[in-house]
């Protein structure tokens, strides 16, 4: 990982700068400024994450929502240095007062599983099929807590192939305790079972227990319920929320499901083609969605009180990441696209604190009626965009959102 | 589990029986008969006919077959047409060198293939990978007997570090035993190891891309621990199966290699017996070989349960 300022950084960096310093209180747990994650492929450079900034407060559930390929998962993996083969650049990725970008692999290992842990989408393939679930949890306990159990390669292999993990060891006892915490019945017996002996929901609970084993401050849950039945989905989400309440752990919940966002999240970032479209607290996002993309997403949710014959799908497809339109990546699918959409994207603040929309419809120089453009003062609009972008430089970062939940 | 093993043993017995039956009829279908070989080209037709009568070869085939089968069930593999020795004794005499070579060859193959395959997968498309895959490609491309000839020329003839021919039993000392079987074992082990190395490489590469490996990294474990504690066992699951199946390749390799190294083994005995049309010895040798093959595969399948917890034999069936 390296920290350097890409040429088009200013456009996105604005997200932090326009923030009027608010009374957010303590510094947020995680601050990400202008994150760029780029994969080099045969077809050219693929900017999977293209200038994303956000902050996660202590004890909040922060949702990241978007279609497949919008860069949600890559954003999460980039934070922990797990985005294989990618070039990760950002102005800042700080966790508490630690600079994650400056850390080498060894430094990141001390963070992974310990301060920030992850829950992956598919519990069937994300748990090791040849290890008991108890051991998979116990090893995290062992590696991130000094409990006097050797964790050398030799000791670990002997434990795995010769002696087995002692039932009276502190790590095993903690593993059983964690299984109980996440609501697995008969945790003492279940700990000895292999993943294939458990149901999908149970396996995801094991993943959660594993994520808790290092007493993390932040859990990144990457589509934790996508592979599960709907009835199990609710249980798992409730489990996560309970843990937040019980342990004060922050959760970054990555999902493509707006219904999940509405049920669980405090604040939400909507992503499209590797860029932010809109950030708001969850209530505001549903009551007053501003970005045409967000509105499109919300309108495409089926409702029980629907009298619509057809759901309102968003026409077209996500752009090829090697050939995104300049300016707003959504402009070629957007019903409200107009002359400014090719200009660099900046985040326009909306009424409520923390609500921001990366859409030129909200430029002060645009007069409009809903999505209908009346008049655009091009000169003034471009001036505004430059001002927003320029304001980013040298302004200390203050999170302007989340104060309600601090 | 016990039930499963019993079932598999019964199954193995049937397989061996079928193989033996096929061999019984196959050897009799080859032109030429033992009486003619035994008496030489000058023998009169009467003498040959008399000997055939004597050997029981004039009786109908099914009579010969049932007599042979009933003897086998009494543990009697018959006597050699050529030397009048008991087939069982002849086989016991030659089994040791063959099994020694095959066993050591397998150990050498595994010791080379698994570390090389893992290194190759971890360092893919780097020089370590190119060296390892290059060497394994050489191993696969060269037949065992040819590798044997090259090894003989270099280590026995030029350098003179090991004896070139013959076999010494391990009862006469481990060191002389190893000296005599080192080159033949290497000759059969290299082609076998070359295939296994490629299998290990692709299996390990697949495992490295698995979600649970990413999970292990996200837990903050170090690279070596992830590789050996989380990866290796998963990568070995397909390797074990393939190692068992390829045992046939290894045993086939031993036959030719024994001839190169002048070792009086099972393979050499088999070839000589085929030339002499020594039916009872051919049948006995094939039974022994299929026995080894079938039971090694049974052993592999049982081992499979201990490295792959998803497989449990027994239960309902």
C-alpha cells in the first residue's frame, strides 16, 4: 500500500472539506479519505474503487449499498490490505489514531481479526472444511490474546494433527463461550463439529463468533446474509445488532439489499461503479432520497402495497470499469442527465447534517423543478464545482455526519 | 467403518478373481505353448504332444480352469512348468526387491513432489515455479527405464558411488540395501513424482484461491501458518486419491527398471515367464500385482477419511 495523491483526487476529497465542523465529539473509529483501489488487467487499469471517503463512528452500523461490481467488497478488503493484486492509494485510512496505509503486512496482521475483523458472504466456503469450528475460533483467540498458548507453526501443527486442541485450554473455552454468545445450542459439542455438519445459519454464526474472538472494535460484514434463507437472514442481522448493543462494536455492513439497510443501518453510503453517490442516515435516505440512482434503487424494491404492474427497473447496465463515462459514472443510465454530468463529481450537502449527494442537480447554479432542468448557469456551476474541489485542500477533516449517534 | 472395510475387502477379492480369470484365458490365447518352448525347436511332434498331455494342457479349457480355481482356493498357485518350483515360493523370492524399489520410489516421489508442488503454487510464475515445473516436465517425459540408464551411466559408471547391478536384501544391512535400490527407486520415482508435483501444484493453487484461505488471512494469521495449517490438508485431498491410482504406473515402471538394473524381481520374473509361456507363474505374478494394487487403493481410501472429515464411510450402507 502506498499513500499518494492521484491527479483526480480533489473532486472526491471535497466530501470531507465542505463539512462544516460539527460537534461530532470524539474522532470517528475509522476514517477513509479518497480511497482508490486499482487492478491492472490485460484490458487495462480497472479502478474498482475510485475516490471513496467515509467515516465510521464508534458503535454505529454503517451500511454500504450498491449493485454487484460497485466496489463495496473491494473497499472493505482494501482497508485490511486483502485486495490481492490491487494498488491501493488514499489520502488517509486511519483506524483510531493508527495509519493503516503505513502498515506493512506484519502490522496489518496485528489489526486483522484483532481490531477489525471480517464476516464473509458465503459461510459454506469461508470456513475451513477440514478444521473443527471450535479450533477455527480458538486460533483467533490464541493469536490475538496473550494467553500463554504457543502459536508457533510447530505448536499449531502438533495441536492440529497430534494432540488436538485441549478442551481445558483457555482458547478452546473461550471459543465455546463465543459459540454460546452467538446463540449456538450445545456449544461444547458443536465446537467439535466440522463446518459441513452445521446448517448455513449456524455456519454464519460461527463466522460471527470467529469475528468476535479477537474483541474487535469494527466488524466488516460483507453481504453476511446473501447466501442464507430469508428467515435465517433476520436472525443473523438481529444477532449482529445485539452484539453491537452488547459490546459496542461498530459494524460496516456491505449489502446490495436496501431492505437490509433500512432494518439495520444507522448511516448509509450508496456506491455505484466504485464511487459514492449519496450518503445519509438511513431514515433520511428512504424519506428523502436525492440522487437519481438512489431513487431508482428505492423504486425498484418490491412492496406489499404495490399497485404497480411492473417494478421500476433502472435501464442499462453498470459501465465497464475500464471505460467509465467521465464525470458522473451513472450519467449514461440517468433519466435526469444534463449538460453538467461530464464535469468532475463533487458531493453537494443537502438539508440534513451528513446528507450529501454526488449529483450536479444539486449545484446552486442549477435551477430546476424536480428533475426537470429549467436553467443552468454553466459558468457559475463550474465555478461552484471548482470551489468545492479547492476547499478540500488544507482543511482539516471533521466528520460532519453521525453526530446524532455519537 | 468396519463394515465398510469388510465390504471393500470382499469387493477387492472379486476384482482379483476377475483379473486372475482374464489372465488365465489370455495366456492360453497367446500363440505358442510351454511344451514347445521347454523342448526346443528340434523336438518331435510326438514328444511335444506327450509333454502337453503330461502338463494337462490337452484337457478342455474349462476343466483346466476349474481345477486351477479350486487349487487357488486352497492357497496353491501351482508349480512352474519350467523349473518345477512352487509358484508361491518363486514369487516370495522376487517380491522383496520389487516392493523395496516401488516403496522407496514412492517415498522419493512424494518427498520431491509435495514440497516442489507447494513451492510452485506459492511462487507461481516466478523462477522457483519455472524450475520446479520444468524438472517435473522432464520427469514426466522420460520413461523410467531411460532415466535408469542415465543414472547408471552417471552414478555407477562415471562416479562409481553406487553399485550398478543386482540386489541385496535389507537383512544383509540397510546401507547396502539402500545402495542397491537407490538408483532404481529414483528411476521409477521421478516420472511418478513429476505427475504428482503437477497435481500438487494445481491443487494447491486452487486451494490458495479458496474463500477459507482469505478468511484465514482476515483473521490475522501469518503466511506459513495459513499455508500449512489451513491449506495443505485441503490440497492433499485430491493428491491422495491420485497417488493411489498412479500406483499402477509406478508398478509398471518397476518392471522395466528391474531389467535395466539386473535385479531379479517380480517384473523380470513375469517377463521371463511370458517368454517361456510358463502359465502358472504368469497367473501367480498377476494375482500378486493386482493384490498389491487393489489393497493399496483400499488403504488410500481409508486414509482419505482421516484427511477429509466430510467423508465418512459406513453408516447406512
